[in-house]
């Protein structure tokens, strides 16, 4: 280690002429040399040298760090920076990373990753979830690079995500409006009727539904404020109100007349309780409705109404289908459902716009028919062209 002064011609315009140079052994065991930038004074260069050596010493202490050590450090670092739901996700993924646990980070190579990938591929989980795990591994490695100066580039650049060309895409389940009418016809409970109408007509997520309070309902203007949630990790008596997933998830939606009517009935019923206030949950009371109660009631109604069983979350897909079938644009559907990007809505519901594409073709055909009639009125059309025009007109008229 040494601090030295550079030659006059190597000095900067503002007079920086002091540097330091350090030889050290990296985490990979290879001897390395570090040459600093230039400083104004010798004292500045000496202090910078001291800080650099301290950092190197700390890195050497992590030379035998394992992947599990890194994961635990990552978990601890994130514990006060992300939501509890995210922390729970981290905990749930630990069991999928056990194959990496004892591997020393300085020895980690692409073969370790490929072996892990092979084992994960054997599990009966969706490809999308496998890729969530893949991204999680990358996030941990990025943390190791940022905080412990490990160089994972030789591994990182060769890592590829999971693919399964033979995986069948799961069909999206939803209720048509007729199916929903059958479903809701068997429901006469003053709580569950507006609950399922809110899920179907408003497209709320289950957490948003459980977090809905009477202060969020504006009966005069028929509006619903959706600005918070109760995540599914919380039970009825141990709940926590949390902000929504993204800023775009916050939305104020108009309420249709049928739902307003049923919500008013429920509101007037709850007002009969002596300790009622606007902080009470719309679906519940002082406490939110249990998440399992919604699923149990839904299953019962599906059976009674003799309609297919769908998940509670599929009421949200049903709402999207309802909006699309009644002419809502993809931009409006995205805003209504609280999606961050229109791409998210397009990727999820583009197949539902197939009928709308057919409607566009009909409009084009109608316009084309008028143009053909105009051409037909001209006198210079020969017989062969006239036959083609007649055939085309017949095809268009059949499609309209």
C-alpha cells in the first residue's frame, strides 16, 4: 500500500495530484491491484486508502459466505423495507432454494444453477411460478454483488428462465351475465347479496373487498373509494389495513343503482347497532368478513344455482368480461380494474376482444358494400368483373 504524488503533467486542472495504490487478494482468490482517483491533498488520499482497505477487509471476512448466508442477509435487509405480504412470500420460497444452501458464493457456477433448475422442473408448479423463483434467485445474487462485491457475472449471464412449450394454458373462468343472474338469484342474505354484486360489477380484489369501510361509500354521488386492502395473510381478528398494491390500484368508481339499493339496505341494518360508526367494514362489522366465509358461501350458491364453480378472484375476470361485452375500451377496463399498465390488461383479456374484432370487420364490410354499389353504377364494368362484384356483395350481405 502506498500514497504518492503524480508527475506534474498527470495532475488535474484543479490541482489534484495525490493517489494511492493497493494490492490485495479478491474473493475469488486472485491477486488484484487497485489504483485510486486523484485527490487534492495527501491527507485526503490517505483517508480514502484507509476506507478502501477497510472495505477489502470486510469483503475477505465474507470469503466463505454461503448462499444461505446471503439469503438470510437479504431477508434481514428487506425486512423493514417491504410489506409483510412480501416478507411472507420470501419465507414461502425458502424451501425451493435449499439446493443452494451450502454452496460457497465464491464457488457458485452455472452448473449449480442448472442442477437447481432441473430439480425445480420436476415439481408440479406452473412455469410462471418457476420463473418467479428464478427472478428471486437473481434478486439475491444482485444483492450479493451490491453489498458484498461478489462477481456473479460469469453465472448470471448464462442463466435462462424456465420454458415449457407443452404446458397447456389454463382457461380463464368467469360468469357471463346470465350465469351471474342465476348465481345471485339463490342469494337473499342482506350481506352476501351486495358482496357478490360488488365483486361482479365493481371488479374488486378480495383484499379490497374486505378492506371496504362505510366511509368509502358515497351514497349521494353513488361512488365507491377503493384505496386500501386487507391482505389474505391476515385473519378476521388479526387483520391489518394496508395500502393497495400500486398507485394505479387506487380508484374511485361509480356504483350502479341495483348495488346502491342493496348497500343502503345493508347500511341501514348495520346502523341499528348501538356502537356503529363509519369505520365499520361494509362486509363485516367492527371486524372484516372472514376470507373463508366468502369462498364457502360462493361454493354453496354455485351448487344451488347449478352453475360452474369459479374462484372468488374469477368474479374480477367476470367483471372484465362484462365490461368488454358491453363495449368498454381496453383503456377503460384497465382503469376500472386498477391495473398499472394497459399491457397487463391486454395480456390478460385480449382474447375477450375477439368478438369486438369481428364487429369491426362487419363495419368495414358495410362501408365496402356502399363502395361496391357505387362502382356498380358505372357503365364501364365488363361482364367478368360484374360477376366478381355480385359474389362479393353476396358474401358481405351474409356476414352482416
